[in-house]
């Protein structure tokens, strides 16, 4: 019974995140002014930094990277988290990947789709919309959100402030916290983020 409730809660969070993304007002696209210095410099042999405008994302030599569309409509370069050994495909939802946490179900062969082993959050990525859903699964929510932010910043090679430009939502469900359930809590360092009790 608890497993069915957990799977049902996860499904509600994913549907709410997709609905939020589809129904949320779109931000106007910001274009970089001509000559604004928004170059894209990919690393050459021996270099450890990729410069994308002012992002300064850091990569190990030869580390794979990928382009990601931001909420503003511009793009940035991040670490290739799709091919990471800790990222798992959601076989029931093609194009959805688990960066952290579990899908909440197992296949007939006994394998259970999952990302990195964590206990207080789940992070999924929908490649069709380039949208991240961060589900906080344990109290205190402030700690779970901080853990998720640190994990995602490290996984993508971005700073905390650069996370604000992603297409994302941070949610929890009613079984974890009825007061904050269904609200986009935002990343703590981003404008408009919900202040969570410690």
C-alpha cells in the first residue's frame, strides 16, 4: 500500500511539474547585445574550463559536455549528465532521465531505474522540453533543497546563481509537507524562491 502511495505521489509531482512548465507565463527572450562578449569557447587539449559568456563552467580535460537551452531562450554548455554512469533512463517515459533518486518501480527483470543514490530528493530531466523537476522527499525541506542544489550544480558544472536560469521546478508532495505541496519552491539563491524553515 505504501509503495502504491509513493508511486502515486511521484506521478502527481511529475504531472504537476509538466503542467507548471506548460501553463507558466513565458519570460521574454533576452538577446545578448551585439559585441556583448557572449562567446562560446569549448576546451582544447589540456584546458579545464569552458567559457560561455560569463558562465565559466568547469570541466575536467576531455570531459564530455552538452548544450542546454535556458528559460531565457539562450543556451549554455554544461557537463554531459545524460551519459553519466549515475544517470538512469525512465523506461516507461522515453526521454526522461533520473539524475538522482529512484523512479519508484522495478522492471520484470528485477532492475529498478534510478539515478545517483540519494535519500531526500529526486531529480528528473525531460529531454524533450529540457526541463528539470526536483522533488523534495524528506523533511527538513530546506536541507533537502540545499542538497539537491549542490548535487545539480556539481552535476551540471554550474554555480548556484546559474541554476536560476534553468527550466525547472522544485516541488514536494502532500505526504512530505502539506503546506508547501504543489508550489514551485524555487532554488534558494534565486529571486522569488520560497523561504523554507530549517
